[in-house]
């Protein structure tokens, strides 16, 4: 998304051997163990916040390459299975490492954003993604800046798509956000600012007006 | 969160929702007090304790099935995401395939119609009522939605029994259920109504006893998707319409509104389907 180099899949953080595996998977998917590739990507996404934000790109490319080469979907199947496995234990993940939890949410949202079926979001992921975001909007999570940041990032990226496929759950999510914004006194001012931005963002049709943009970002940008 | 807990929430908090939506002053009541007090927070904490512990296990296997919140029929029963996505893809492919076949049949029909007109010159009234390629529904999302609805109907014991008990050539329009034609242009309401009526009719073939139902489910799931398409495409085929009196489908387009109004009584539809005679 915000990257300029098209071929940059942010795989530098992998060890050389794995980098090779990934490179081969991108070019010649049938010559490698795609399940292993999927595992490598999922594992890295859960550890590496930077990677989790962009992992959808590499996944997308591998999926395309596999389809092209032998019309297969081994990689995608494994990827989704892993995502689902982690999903079922997400509360444990969250309890044991907030960072990993945030990485997970970032990753699943990124996959949701990049992998499409017939140009439409994968229906199977809609509710799970909502479940994750709703979890981030619970009162205890709103106290965590990390989680709020993650929530905001995801809404920026896929909020409009999600609302299109299921508006009702988006309403549900925003009830929580309003509640948090208004009623939860312990929320820090930064988190509150982000929540307010989200409320305006959605109200404006998933866009910020230029004045709103100035208000929210003038301090940050140089 | 899972459907169950979502429902739980909405019923538990329904009062709040009411306040929120239509109460003249949501703030004057529990809400504002909640803001500075404990009442609300406590409730939220309760929810919190409850939800996460609840969904992993309690979630129904088909929780991602679209279009309805309740536990749904056997379609989309597979709970792993990989299979779900693959099924979705397969469905799209099938719809595309169907579209091609349907188009070909329409063209063939148009052609032979012209031929016949030339030879006999008597079928003009009929001809104008036949669907043409231009009137075909081609919106993918519509077709997909319709196909899913059809699959839900076909994925039933009743349908299975119906297909076995009444062979195609013995089916009579107006008496036997006929799968709505997903390629025709209908309003959303008209379509949904047709589906509803079709399902009502199918219920006549519901199995008599309850035992052994669970056992049979698996078998049925296997058979359907493919031969389903075949039956459906039978709809526009020309020969059948010529040598039988099944003009019913010709009437459907201009009966749309009538059907919309007739709020779901199966008998009425039988009637409408007979009218052209």
C-alpha cells in the first residue's frame, strides 16, 4: 500500500534460506512445499509487526502464481487453516502476548484486504475479522494504545469493504467505539483522539474531510 | 462475536438499544449515569468475561453462512475456512458455466422459433413471451445470491425425495414445484417470493419420520451441487415447452406484481401458473 517498490515483499527479516524459499515460491510455486511456505509466513506475521502489515501482498502473489501454474490452492488452504487455528485460540494469544495478538489481527485483516474471490472479499473471513475488531473495541482493549492503534489502522484499510459486506456488524462495532469514547474515563487522550477520528471517518463515508484531516494529522506530519 | 453471544448481547442490552434509537433523551436515563457510575461498567465487564470464553466452543459450525443470523441449513456446513472459500469459488464457476449454457439455449430457442414461424406462421403470441438473450440476468452477485438460495432448497431431504419420486417428465406445471429460473429478470421481492413458494411446495415431500435424519444428511450433501444445475437449465429448453402445455413460465414475467402481492399462499401461485391456458 504505502510501499513504492512493487517487488518489495519485506522478506529481509527472514533468514537467507527462508528468503530463498519464499522467492522460489513466488516464481515457481509448485517446486516448493507450499504448506511450509504458508507456515513460515504465518509464523513470521505473528512475530513481526511490520511484516504482518504487508504479508497480504506476498500471499496474494503466491496464490496467483499457484493458480497460474497448476490451478492449485494448496497455499491458500494452508494459510486459511492456520489463520483459523490461531483464531480459535485468540483469547489465549491475547492473554499471553498482546503484541502477537495485534500482529494476528493485522495479518488477518491484511489477508482479507488482499485475497479476493472473484474480486469480492472472502465471505469466510468476514465474521472472523469482525470478531477480532470487536474484541479490540472492548473496554479492556481500549485501554491499550497498541490495540487501539491496530483497530484504527484496520478500519482505515478495510472499514469500507467490511461495511459493504455486513453493515450490521459495523454498527455493532461503532456502538462500542462510541461507548468507549464517551463513557470510559480511563481511556487516554491519544486513544480518545483516535476513537473520535474513527467516528468522524466512518460518518464521512470512510473519508476524512480536509479540515478533519488537518485537525487529526497536523501535529504528526512535518 | 459469535452469533450466540451477539444475540445474547442484543437481547440483554435491548433496552439500551431502544434508548439509543428512539428514546427522546438517551442521556437522561441509565446512560449518563452509567458514564460516571458503576452500573454500566459493571455490565460491560460481565459481557467481557462472558463473550471470549463463550465463542470458541459455542460457535455454530456454519457461523459464516451469509444472509441469516440463525443456524442455517446444510449448505456451507463445512467449517474450515479453506473449504468455505473453495466452495465459494466453485459456486461462482458453476454460475459462469450455467450462464454460458443458458445463453446457448436461448439462442437456439430464438433460432428454432424463427424457423417455425416461417413454416407455420402461427406461433406469434408465444414468441413474444419467450425470454431472449437480452432479457437475461447477468449480474453476478444476483446470480450468486439466487444460486445459494436454490442450493439451500435443493439441499433438503424433501428435494431429494421429490427428485426420486417424481421423474422429470412426469412433473406438471402448477402441481409440482419448479425451481425458479435464476436467469430471468425479476425484482428482488418477486424472486424471494418465488423461492419461498417453491420451498413451501417442496415441503410436501418432507420425510415422514424424524429418526435417521441426521444419518442421511451427509449423503445428500454429496449429491447436490452438480445435478442441480442440470435440472435448472431444463427450464428454458424449448422442446418441452412445445410438446407439453407448460406455458407457465411465459406468464411469469408479467405476473411479477401479482405474485408480489399475494403474500405467500401457495395455492395462488398454482393459480397464476395455470392462467394462460
